[in-house]
């Protein structure tokens, strides 16, 4: 009887640890194969048949339709250039170059993938909405308060992430690394 109880406790601990590690992997991203470029992170194979089981679980759980291999690539930033998590009480400037792409979008979302409500109903910016000094560079302010130039309203103080989608880009799923200098920086401004 004592061996049976030890076996039962060991099995329960193993199952619990396995479920916890799976939950943690699904909550923290799209599984394996992440590509990072400064604060930006992408999972190039999440929209393909080559996606790992964790990426498939994230897609199934979120009900999102990821970009396919030939469509483009989605990057998520949860931190600024210094490694600090994005704080909804702070302003941020997203500026610098973008990898070549036919078009792109920059969206504010909750960490779970929902759009962040704001009184203007403006959830993101696209390549066609902003005026750029250089063709390959952007300069966008994320803030709760109006700002001159390209401004993305943060809305109420809720945790957020930045999602950058590059459509029809030369950055492909076969990429194992992307030079951080080819991606826009995320610099923290003033905080309340």
C-alpha cells in the first residue's frame, strides 16, 4: 500500500508539473522557434504546417488566424529597449527603420490579444496613414494624451503589448535571426 501511495503522489506531481509547464509555454508566446530583434519577438512558423504543438495550442486557444509563410510576419514587443515591461502609465516612441515590406501595421493590444479600447476608436496605425521623412523609417508616439505627428492613443491604463505586422516582406520563416538595427526602437518617455 505504501508503494502504491508513493506511485500515486509521484504520478500526480508529474501530471501537475507537466500541465503547469504546458500552460506556462502557451501563456508566454507561440512555443519554440522564436526570432528576436531587440525588444521585438516573432514566431515565423506559427502560421505553417511546421508549427510546433505549443504554437498550435496558442492559435487554437486564441482563435487567431496567424499570417502564413508567404503572407508576412508578426512581431510582438512586451518590453522597451532597456528590457523594462511596457507600462501603461508611460509614453513611448517607436522610431527607426523597418524591414522591407509591401505594407505594415502597428497595433496596441492587451497581452491576451484583445484590442485596447480608447475614446477615439483608433487601435493601430498603418503604413498608408503616416508621413515619413525617410521611406524605411517610422516615428510613432504611444501615449494616453494627444501628441503631434503619428500618435497612437493608449486609452485607459491597462497592460499592453505592441504588435507589428509586416506584410509581403523579405523576412521569411527561414530566418533564424533578425538584426535589431533593422527594427524600430521602443524608447520610454515620461511616466505619470
